[in-house]
């Protein structure tokens, strides 16, 4: 079975946040706040045993947490 891919939190131009699985074009979820995005991404990453990667507004990696 292929290994699950990391979960990314990406800020969107409209101020919302996308939660995406690495390598996929469509978001799993779009949420209104950064806190919601971080919490949901952490939940998914913990369940899958992968990293949560947070992209800053400058498009650089702001943080990375392994669960």
C-alpha cells in the first residue's frame, strides 16, 4: 500500500485557507480561519502518520510538524 502524503495548509487570496494532500490539485477542505485549518490539518496528519506543512503568505514553508 502506498504511503500517505503530507498535509499542507495554504493561505488563499480571499483570506480563507485550503487544506491539501501533497501532490493533489484539489483541496480536501477550505476553511475560514487559520486556526480551523491548523486544527483540521493536524487531525488528518495524526490519523495518517504524516507531516503537517504550513505555507506562509510569502509561499515559503512557515512550519512543519510530524505526527
